[in-house]
C-alpha cells in the first residue's frame, strides 16, 4: 500500500511539473484568462438563469473580446509603438531639450545635458528585429487564441472545478470553507479595491497629459496606471516631471493646470475612492501591494501586477486560517 501510494504521489509530481512546463510559455495569457474568468463568473451565473451554460459562456467570451480584449490590445499596441519611437528618438538624438536645459541652468546654475543622459540610459536598448517582431506577433496570436478557448471552458465548467477543489482539498469542511472565503475576499480586495482605483487614477492623470499636449500620452498613461498601485508617490512620478517640463518649456499655464489637476483631481480621488471601495472588502496593507506589484512583475511579468499582491495576500489569509482554526483545536 505504501509503495502504491508513493508511486502515485511521484507520478502526480512528475505530471504536475510537466504540466507547468507546458503552461509557462503562455503563462501571461493563462493568468489573464484566470483573472477574466474570476471577474466574469458572476455574469455567467446570471445568464445561466436564462441560457444554457454553453450559450452563456459563448456570449460572455464574445462580449469580453469586444469590450475588454480588443481595446486592451489596441492600447498596448499604441503604448509599445510610442515606447519604440521614443527609444529611437533618444538614440538618434532627435529630442530637443534646449529650452528645458536653458531654464534649468538659469534657475540652478547647473549645465544640464538631458539628451546625453537619456542616450546613455538608452544605450544597449535595441528595437526588436523583424524576425523578433514576427515571432512576438505569432506568439501573441497563439496566446490570444488559447486565452479565448480557455476562457470559454473556465466559464462553462468553472463551478465544476471549484466543486472538485472542495472535494479534493484534504481539509476539514469548516477549515476549507473558511479558507475559500478568505481567498475570495482577498481577490476582491486586490482587484476591486486597488487595481480599479489605480486604473481610474491613471486614466484621470492621462487626461491631464492629453489636455496639456504631453507627447506619448498613451505610454505615460499606461505607466501611471501601474505606478498608481504604489501608495504616496504613484502617478506623481509621471505627471510631476511633466508639469515641470511644461513650465521649463515656457508653457506656464499648462504646467500649472497639470500640477493642479494631478494634486486636486488625481490625488483627491484616492482619498475618496479607496475608502469607499476598499472598505467593502478585506483590508490589504499597502506594503503587500508594493512588494506584490514589484516582485510580481519580476516573477510573472506584466500579470504580476495583479497576481503578486494576490499571492502575498493569500499567504497572509492562509496563515490566519491556520492559526485560528488549528491552534484553537490544540
């Protein structure tokens, strides 16, 4: 019996490793599918009251493509294009910072050479070759196809998978239910309470950049959405220097407007939105968000923005459940 048990456990471990190896090339798309499935599952449940699970899942996948996936890909394409053009402009010395450098020297007495500093920072960054671009496009197309396929089955059979987890996890029913409840709360807290707030703040800050005529506004907006996950500094790291840039360029009115917009509209929105949204769900310490976002990006790529804080938050919840449930039984 022990040999059979050991063999089965070894087989499970080997198959799990092989399965992970097959998922890794498309990890970003897989994680995005999991994220979308979690967000869209309540809609699936509502539609199933009127439609069959298959038809409901097909309808949601089609709507998600039109409303979420295609616009997201469009924004990403523009942001990548702007980033590529900006790097090329820096490397070729096409940017003009003479007015800004003159104003800095006038105010501080320091002879700034911003273009040279940017060129040194961009040294070694190469725009992808044609072969690399084609490979990336093909990988993206295959990943999108896989994501659409998986999203359909995640929605259609998601409840069955959750039920299987409930039956498979070797825990007492009370502990298992408590753990699943904690996981659901931390998921909502991170996604709704922080990701949504960051998205709103980044877009508001991006509107300020567009109005004041800052170039590559889409690229900076995407970066501000990411930075808005970080408490205190957040999107200020983008709109703050942008306001100074406008002032040094002689566009004082636009510079003042952007500074006021960032301080009053973007900054104050955090004070009102975060308590309203976050207080409805589990509280997540800002340290969890910072470590989760930065560490998650290094570990999982762009999707680490979402799953990094989730993993740390889930770890905390699991430890809390262990302490409260098991320590109380001793």
